[in-house]
């Protein structure tokens, strides 16, 4: 079992390193446009998989206090309780590494506050590997784009590697913690009055990488 865990950690480390290795070659050949960035590489960690996101108790309390409802943009799906998401991952789901050090995922999440008539869309979604590991997204407010990409929550390579373990079909990262960035704190304060606190726990991500189909 110890050997399998070491293999899972090694695979995770390779996944973190892959965009860095791809960067020089891809940047030399690809035009610098968002479409080209997303098309430049179709390499991904695994062909199949799934990911589970759960907001932290701190984020949940903030959402309830501000009467903000979470929503999902397909292929993300919202948990029945409204405080988490599921999404398919893998090269077969359209996910891929790009030369900017990001893993691209179609879909995203929304935040809606009826009292202020504010509707924020965080789409598309990236798990950024460099220079700061974390979750980033494009930002739209009431249908208008305000940012092509904002780092919403950060993690560290140590936190990622500490949560790797093998599965029967590949490996998983179990509840990797993500923390609120200064940019996300500023964004939520600007549109909701009282924002998330920088460096507080945003939530956890549990991706499962499969090398054989499970469905």
C-alpha cells in the first residue's frame, strides 16, 4: 500500500510539473489568444474521472448570512444542499493543460443575491498550476465581463501532494484545501458589501483520475 501511495504522489507531482514542461514549446508556436491557448494542448492527467467541490463551513456561513445562492454552469452540477458541486473531468470531458500553466475545465459556478440583484458567473474554470497553484476563473457580473481571469482560491503543492492516494482505477487527491485570495475578497466585497475574508478556507477539491472507464 505504501508503494501505491508513493506512485500516486509521483503521478500528482508529474501532473503539477507537466504545464511547466509544456510552456516553452507551446508559447513558441501558438498565437497569444484565448482560443489558441485552450486549443494548444489536449494533454490531460487521465482520460476519465470526476471531481467533487465542497465549500467550507466559513464560506457556507457567509453565503447564508448574505443570502447568496450558488448555481452551476454545465457540465458542473450543484449538490442537493446547494453547497457543493460535481463535475466530470478527463481528456474525454474536454479538459486539458495549456501553456499558461492551467488546467482548463468547461463550465463554472454562479453566485446570485436577489436583494442587490447581483449575479456573478465564474466561468470558464481553470486549476492553475503556476505561478500560484489554485482555482481561477473568468468573471462576469450581471452579464458583463469584468475579468478574463481572476485567481479565486489558492493552495500549495505541499497541500496537494499530502492528499494523494491510489484507487483501483487510478488515483485521487482527497479534499485538497483551497484558501480565499485577496482578489476574491476584494471582488466579493465590491459586489456583496461584506466579502469573504482573504486567506480563509474557501473549500475543498477532491478529483479522481481514472485510467479505465468506470461507467
